[in-house]
């Protein structure tokens, strides 16, 4: 029986080391799970993550002005892990070559022609292939094994994980603004504009911040008001790793999951 699978591929820019995961759907939570899996496997977080404009993460990307609107949860996720998100230029395949090549390599070398008795067997096969084939073969562009290049040049440039918990601890809440122009979260009070009194607001708690958004425009004095407020809830910062502008600066690209059958 054929089963649809979506393959997530993350590629480190300098070493070309890969992290491959398979999911049954391509929801936002699977993007975050794939990225966190890559960070854990690599033992650190890159300064920048380049992505292929997935709908689950990028709300809008103007091809002319290059202005990008990222999803609120992606912004919170990036702050939580301490990287800078960047979206590939629309309709310009050259800006995502490393990842696209990696996806093609995974589909042709790791998946094509194989059958698996279960989803667990499929995942185990990908993990073994990644460890024993993809990251130890001589890369056609660099002329070196990705794992060798990673250990020598790149591993120490990643930001240490430092025991950072999973982004899964993010909470999405709903609150009604009281007559005192405030909402309460975990016994703490957060003030908002008086125009939202009696209105329902959406609250996201993540990465040491409380993000308050009006779920719909509020009406006061015949005016319509859209509202967002961000409050730093507590300060937990990683010690910044040294930055580098050279060819070994820590960067990673990831590609929108591609469909395949197992």
C-alpha cells in the first residue's frame, strides 16, 4: 500500500551536512519539529535559516520589493532559538540550490526503489542513510565528506543549545479585556488600549515574550482599531557565539517538504 510522505531536508551551508525527517503532513508543527531536530542533531543553532517560502511560515513575499511577512509563530520560534529567518527570492531557483539539490539527492538515493514494512522502518532507514551514506560520502562540490568538513570548520560556529527547551512549550491563549484595560496571564496583569475593553484578544506566550493581538478590529467612537502589543515577560538570553562574516559563518537552509510514496 502506498503512503504519502513529506520529506523535510535541512542543509548546513558550509559543510553540506544534511538532516532528513519524514512526516505524514506538512503542517507548521512539522516544520518546527524538523528544524528542532536539525538543531539537536547538529548540536547548535546557525545564525540564519534560509527557507523556500512555505505557506505555513511565510504569509507574504513580494517578488518585486522583496518585502517579507513571516508568520507570527515563526517569528516567536526564531526568537526562541536565536536565529534570523530569511526567505528565498520568489521565482529564483538559484537562491535555494543547496537545499533543492539535497532534496533531489534524498529522493533519488535514499527513497527511490525502496519499500518499507512500516512508517517506523522508513524513519529508521532515513536515519541510517543519513548517518552512513549522506554525511560521509565525498560531496561533489566541496570534494570532502560533509561530516569531516562540519567537525573541522562549522560545529564550533553554531550557537550552543544551552539546554534550551523545545518550542512546544509555546502557549496560545484567549483573554477578554477587562474594564481596567488589562488582561491577566499567570497572575500577571498586562495593559492594553482602552479601545479593546470587552473585546476578545489572542495571546501567544513564547520565547520570553507575551504577544497580544486583537482577534478582530474593535469598535469605539465609530473607529476600527487593529492592535498588537509585545511585552518581554522574562529575560533568558544565550551567551552570543562569536560571529563571522567569512565563508564558514553558520547558516542553514531548509526546503518545503516534498511528497513521495513509501
